[in-house]
C-alpha cells in the first residue's frame, strides 16, 4: 500500500459555513507544533504555520513534509480538521513551502 501525503490548509470555517471558535484556534494549534529556540523565543514550525485567506478567515498551512518527520503530528492535524468539521483545501508543494 503506497499512500501519498499532501500539503493542505485548514480553514477556520466549518463545512456548514460557520466561523470556528475560539478566534485564536490557529495560533493555539500552531503553538502545539512550535518549539523554543536558543534565544528562548517560541518559533512556529516551518511545516505548520498560521495564516489567513483572502476572505479574512484564519487558516493553518500544513506542509506534507511533516509526515516524513513526524507522522503522528500530521495525522493529528488531519484528525483535528475532520473532528471539527473544518474546511480543508489541498495545496501543491510550492504553496506549502516558505
């Protein structure tokens, strides 16, 4: 079984079109995946970062390369979106990388 993993964006809007709460959900979710650097400041992961779309909705961008490093973290993010009935859009590799 050969499964491919895609980069995707979680949008803070439910499949029914309602805004997801709390309003800082994206920062909290990305905070779970962050680490403290040598300067004792929190740094978001390069593979999971907050953002927003053109409509102003909060988003979390998930790079597929996360699966290679930490498959359980990738699956956690997929499950978070599914469990909360959030809209998810696939991204190509260039869109996911900074």
